[in-house]
């Protein structure tokens, strides 16, 4: 099971983690701004919209191009979380 779940389909190596890509780093920066700077008004809307868009793009990318099933599951779970948040309002 471990071999199937974590084996990189491109290199054949076991991959537990990777360096975050630019999309995920940008999301983390905006999440930190949202949490610590607590923007209001239009700035809040912009930060929220950009952060939500970035994490959604990252999730779709992982679901489609993740290097192993584990990464694809993380992308799928994140996408389900995003859809549930959007549907909840």
C-alpha cells in the first residue's frame, strides 16, 4: 500500500513531501496577511478572493498532475473542502 500511495510515477522514487510551488506559497502569504493583518473592506475582499482562487487552482493542479496517488488525494480533498465552503456561503 505504501509503495502504491507514495511512489512517484515519473521517477519511481518514494515521495512523501515536496517543496511547495509558487501557487501554494502565494496562498500561504495571503493566508498570513488575512490572519495577522486582518484587512477590511476592499482589501479584505481582494485578499480573500485571491487566496481562495489560489488554493483552488493548487488543488485542481494536484488532482490532475500530482506525482503520486497521495498528492492527488490531497488535491481532491482540498477541492472538496473548497466546494463545501463555497456552497455553505
